[in-house]
C-alpha cells in the first residue's frame, strides 16, 4: 500500500499509524528538576558571592569611617583645648586691664 494518495497528499490513517509506531523520547523529569535546581543553586551562589563582596566593602568603608571619626574627635579635643587656653589668656588680659584701670 502506498502511503501517498494520487494527489500527493499523505493518507491520514497511515500518518497516524506511523506516528503511533514511533517510540516516544524518554522524558526524565528529575533531570529537568535537577538542571533547574543546579541553575537556581548557581544563581544563589553568585548572589551570595556578591553579598560577601559587598559585606567586605562595607567593612572596609566602616573601618575608614571609624578612623576618620577618631581623627576628628582628636582634632576637636585639640581645638577645645586651644580654645580654653585662648579663653584663659583673654580673661587674664581683661583682669590686668582692670587692674591697670584701677591704678590710674
């Protein structure tokens, strides 16, 4: 029997029989899931590495900021001390001027 009709069109009954006789490819759902799990795991690992890198950057920045804060606090303490010395000198000059004023 010829699977082609005289007009060159396949006989639908023969086409279905041919398709039905072919073996279906074996689908392994666990492989698809495993591949998806591997992809998800790799994506998660990549994100985790980015987070670790970001944490290290933040630690470094935090260390720099703490060092700057310490420097500013020391500078502030030094300026307060200089201000106190200047205040005492001004008070001393005022006292001497008052003493000179009373003597005259």
